[in-house]
């Protein structure tokens, strides 16, 4: 009868035998056949037989199990919860990560990956040890942001098999991706450190409130030392601008000496005002700039436009800019007009005068085919001559290079070249003592001394001394 269905084996009828019973073939054959059947239904320890039905263990467990090493093998406890070192695999168009019997994978190399294979065994925790391209596919390789990803050394991700609505596996999906530098996948971000890598805030359309640390006004509402001018840049030992070369071998003029730090060229364009105050746009450049070709045989004025924290050279014009306190701006084509009271720059187009965020930073004289001279306008529209020796009844020409008739100036008399006892030359208006100016233009003026250059500290006439001239048109 072999086993009874509950696993209990009982000998067939006629057993057990009684002493002195004659052994018959019927008893022997029936008994031995029944035992053979029971043994056939048992599992051989050498693996010759296989189960023909599920084997309930009754709450017991397999012990001493060998580690699984292939598809269909049993997984040992320590294999599931102690993965060990990651498995390395080389990058290729098809990287079959599901064929690896580990959850941790290092992908090495730089070959573009278009598939993670068709053995859908996961999840897989992946680390990239090289720079390569993961190619997005809406079905077989779904990536975050639905776009290709260029990996960096040390980037990590988690990949899981994906399936159709009917449950058929058809690809892989990256459900998490972490950059080695800690930044997310999408967009451009500033590096660590105050203001690091921030080159433009032009994307801000809503101003920061005062409570947020802003001004509550639009981008560009900034405090600047002087409006509508070049603020700073490379200088010589006297503090005068050196961002324009003296000449050019062609009609194209480029800046010089512009670089980083104190040699960055910084300019500001005034754009009127609003409820929060003066509106100023500030732009800078750390590399030399080039203007379009100048007009031959003319004085050319050099404009730049300011936007988004940088400035761009504009086509030079041959009409001198107009600086006026107020009134209607000129509509003449290529005519710049700056209204001082409203602090707005206009550019005529032949029909109208349009408000522009432009600044004239200098001028040059063009010959038939070359630039023969240039003037870089004074930083912050201010000028100091330094202390220069003077005697009576003599003219002294000075180049202030403001690019505009000065709105104010002051001349002081000193006893030496370092400004000792600096004072007004003639505070009491003594006759024939002091100076006057003449021939003042946008870029120069002449100081003419009287018979005496001024008064001494004891109120006597001074036959000689040192003048220091300060001029400006800084609004």
C-alpha cells in the first residue's frame, strides 16, 4: 500500500511474519514490490530523483544550503541580505545588468548606453565610474526628466524592470538618479560659496521685497557712485583709463587690458527712476570687446548697451551725443540724446527717439583705413589733474576726457607737488591774482594764470606754485 497520503508507510498484509512460517513467493513479491514503490516515491540524497509536487516543510527550513549561482537556484539568506562587493560590468550599447546575480553594479567605461538588457531581474543599484551617455527611450529605457543623461564619475542611480499594462516586462526605468556633486539633474545651479557662478539675474521678473533683502523694485535699481558712465576698469599709475588703445591698424577698434578683478570693465546705464529710486543697469566684462567697423575719416563715438549684467558693443556713430537738461530728444538717425533731469538716453532712428540703455564710453578718430587716435572717457566722469607747477601769465592745457562739458570744477593752489597747504588761489578776489579757464570742450580745458598765480598763505601775491584741478559731470 506504500504511503497512505499523509506520508506514513505501512507494510502490506502478511507482515510482520511469524517464526517458523514458510516463506512464500506471494508474500515476498508483494512485500518487496510495495517497499520498492515507497522507495521510488522518496527523494534520493544524491539528486537522482526530483519532486513531483510541492514539498511542505511544516514550519521547518532548509539548512546548509549552497549559494545560488544561476537562474532557478535557491537564494540563500546571506545572499539576499549581504550582497557583498558590487559587480563590475563594462559599458556597451546593451549592458545586461539583469544577468548579474547581485543588486549592486559598477558600470565602467565611456561607451553610450541605449539598453540595460532584457533579463529583467532587479532592482539594481548602479554606480558609474566613467563619463558616458545614457540614451532616453520612452519604452525600453525611461530616464528622469525624459531626456538623455551624461553621467559623471561617481553618479549613482536605481534601475527597476518596467512592464506593459498586461504585466509583460519590456524595459528598464531609472527611478532615482543622484549626481556625485549633490546637485539635481535638471537646470543650472550656482556652485557653493557666496554669489559663486552667478553672472546674471535677468530671469527675475518679480523684485525681492525689502523683507527678503531686496529693494522691492525692479532688477537694476542699484546704487552706483555715478550714473551713465564707465565706473571702473584698467588704469595707469595716475588712475586714468587704459581700456582703449591709442591707435588701430584698421577701422575696427577693440578694447585692451580688460581682464578679471580690478581690470574688469564696469559701466552703468541710467534708466530713469521709479517709486523705489534711481534705476541703474550695471554691466561688466572680463574680456576685451570689439566694436563694429568705424566710419572712415570721421570722429566716431563708441556706445555699449547694458543688459543682464553684461554689455555689448554697438555700432559707432559719427554724430556727437547731446547732453541736455531737458526737452525733446533729437530724432535724427544715429543721434544720441541724454536728458539729465530724467536720466534717460534716447537714440534717434530718423522718425522717433527711442529710450535705450546705452552708454558712450569713448571716442576715436578714423582716417581713411585706420584709427589714428582714441579717448577712453574718465571713470565716473571725474578728473583730477594731479599737482602741476604754474607761473604767472601762462596757459596750461589739460585733457579731462569727460566726454561732456564739465558741470563743475575746482582749482586749488598748493606750495609743492604733493599738495601742501592746498587752498583756493584767490579767496579774497585780489586783482591780478589767480586764474581763469578758456577753450573748454568735451575733453579738454585750458587754465590761464593771472600775473600772480594766487595768494600766499600770508596774503601776498604768489608768483608761482602748484595747481590741482578737479572736474566732473557726475550726476
